[in-house]
């Protein structure tokens, strides 16, 4: 019985994510989710309580897997900056291709229309980037005097700004190229001399190819 309930919950969340991503929070109703998923409105209310609860469920699914995803990249056996760049490219793909991620992103952007407390974005990414930059500094990969905490905030701001522009102009079809261009600009100021951003991007690409079978956020 519990397993069936969990299957229902995952299926409803997956359907809701598609509809929220396409139509936004205001443009999606419980009736829409029920009709599309094949489950009754009663079943949806039983699992999530309200449309607000359903939106929160999608956002929690968006955020839930990222810590373990980051941990996998932090533990790779490769130069730290290669791993940081590779992680950013992998995340970019998920924001382009993963409907849970896309739905969570749209819901957060519409957060003022959702009358419920929501998880905070960006904080985890800033912490992860700061950890990796600190490790890169300890490994001698960073330019002298680089402040890991301040640099992490700038990197995350640049990364998500790049997403916003790519989303607006091409529905993120060019996001990997855009993120690569961003790193080509930023790496010469981050890397210890002699700086070689192209080699770092090449290393990141090899890591990315080797880790493509690993999944990012999924509905739970």
C-alpha cells in the first residue's frame, strides 16, 4: 500500500512539473494535473494538501538531489578547476533538459504568487563553489590572493545570469556554449600562471563525458 502511494505521489509530481514548467503556477490548476495525470483531484489533495503544497513538492524535488550531485563532482579524481567547470556544464544541461529542474526554476521565479514558504536558492551553490575554490587554492591551481568566498558569489551570479539570458534568447539551446564562453573569460583571472582556460575546459569536457550516466534531480 505504501509503495502504491509513493508511485502515485511521484507520478503526480512528474505531471505537475510538466504543467508548471509550461504554464506557470497561476496557469496550472489541480484539475489540470488530475486530468493530465489520470489521478483524481482527491488523490492529489490527499498527497499534497493544496496547489501550494504541490508546487512546494516540485521545488523540493528540484533542490533535493543537488547536494549528492555536487558531492560526486567534488570527489572526482581530477584537477579541482576542471571539476568545477565540469560541474557547471553538467548543471547547465539539467537546467536545459530536466523538466523537474526547469519547473522548479520557473516556480521560484514566480515565488511571489505562491503563498507558502519555499527553499532558498543559490546558497548551496555558493557554498559548493567556495569549497571547490578553496580546494583549488590549496592545490596551487588558483591565482595568488583569490578570495574563495567572494569569488564563489561572483561565479554563481555570473552562471545564473548566463542562464537567464540563454533562457530568454534561445530557450537554453545554447547554454553549454554560453557557459563555456563564460569560463573562457573568467579562468584567466582565476588560474595560477600560466593560465590555460582551453586546457581546463577540455579536462572538464572529458569528465563530463565520463559522468553522463549519472543522474541529476529526479522526482522522489
